[in-house]
C-alpha cells in the first residue's frame, strides 16, 4: 500500500499546468454542483490551468460538459473516450473502434439482465440511455445505498462475463477493453496538452474520491482526494498523496485554492 494521505498543508510549492478531476462526490455534493465548486473550476481556468474532468458519467453528459464548463476537455465513461470543444468544433477520440463498441453492447445487455435478476435492490443507472461504451449499475444514486456485499456481487457478475468492473461512489461501471481513466488521461496529455504525463508529474494534479480513481492515485505524484475518500480507504491499495479536510465540492474548493495559492 502506498504512503498515508498527507494534509494539503504539505502540498509542494509547484506551478501546476493541469488539473484532472473526478466529478461525482469530488466536485459535487449529494448529486449537486454547488456555486463554490463551479467557481473553483473557473478560477483554475482563468489562471491558465487546463482543467479536465475524468468521470464515469456518460457520453451525453460529457458532450454538455465539454461545451459549457470551463474545461480543456472531458474524459468519460471511465476512460472510454475524451471530448474536447475548441474553435467551435467538438473533437471526439475513442479508446476502441465503432464495431467493437457495437459488439460489446450486446454482451453488456446480458450483464444488465444478470445484475437485475441476482442483486435485489440494484438498478440500471438513470443515465444509461446516454452511454456508449459501458454499463452502469446503480447502488447508491437513485436506490439504496446497498450494502458492500451487494456491490461486491455486482462486480463479480461483470467479471464472470469477462468485463472490467470499477466501483464509484454511486455506481458499478463495467466495460470490455483494456482502457481506464489513466490510459485515456495519458492520451489526452499527448494529443491535446502536448506533453507526456510521465514528464510532468510535478506539475499535474488529480482529484478523486473513490476506488475507480485508484489507477490515477497510483500514477499521479500529486494525487489529491476529498475527505469522503475515507469511507473507501479499506478498498484502496494505492492511496492519494494528499487529502482535503472537507468532503465533496467543498474539498475540491480547498484543493483548488491550495493550487492557486502556490501559483500566486
């Protein structure tokens, strides 16, 4: 297991070029994007820092986020793609080809049926209709929250069918393919920010809150978490380097202010 999470007061004095961040329960609080957190996004943007949400949320949401939020782009469906809106043009890059997306959908439909049959109380996520690459099974957004035994059972169903499964704070997301949040983050850095992530680890930050952020916590030297990561700490082999004192969007504001204070 990686080192214990340190308070933001120990965050190094480094000029940050980019901030990658989960959305649900990292920028939001109980499903709501509050004005303080949204203003923190704007403050980072105005300071010339590239802000890139990295989320399990679907393509339909990411289309809107890329267009309307102060972001350099958005990585969606746990690394299945990124969308970037620049010069009045939406740019889309997918981890797998169209034919594979279509064939995978049929396999995910079978997993959906198995989850609904075998796990009482779970549901297909309400945003599933706007997803392209993955299946999201809800255990804590519009249902439950279900116990950890049910969450683990959902994960086992995905894995039984040969799919990758990751647990967020509200959903179990599953897909077919070798991509994840980190792999698409590297692609975004190379294609859009014009640097290799591995060369800029002292100048890029990731913010998260749940087990599906673990590949990012492992890779990012300046990985940060909001305080509600504590409820999942027992599931993490790789913990973030730093932790905010507050939860959700309030914690994100704390992280953003720390970054901006060092930049000033």
